[in-house]
C-alpha cells in the first residue's frame, strides 16, 4: 500500500489512522508498521476504515493483531466512522 493511502493524525488524547483503498495481503505490512509506531505513542488509537474498498483474510488478521496489541500494551483501540461495505462483507 503506498503510504499516501495511510494518514496518521494525532491530538492530545488519541491518534487517528485513516486507511484508504485495499487492506489485503499486499498492503498489510505497511499498515502493520504504521500501527506499531502508533501504539508506541501510547495514546488511544482510532482506525477510520470508511474508505477501505477491499478486505481479505490478511486484512482481518491485521485487525485482530491490532486488537491483541492494544490489550497487551493497555492502549485502547476503536474503529470510527462508518463501516465500509468491504468490511461488512468480510465479517
């Protein structure tokens, strides 16, 4: 995933990670790297998936890993905005 499809916006209490386009095996390594850096900040993490167009098993695994990481580090994570059709179809 080209990094232009990822946007990270931080404020005093949370960090918003906006993902656009596909969230598939081709892109998950880039997204995972960004998420690990965001978790290191130790502020609430918000994922905006509203503009995700495609999700495969690797994308779902990434979401599960992000959840496990948030619990392990004690950093809250949530999905914000509307749920895209691609994610609704996948789950």
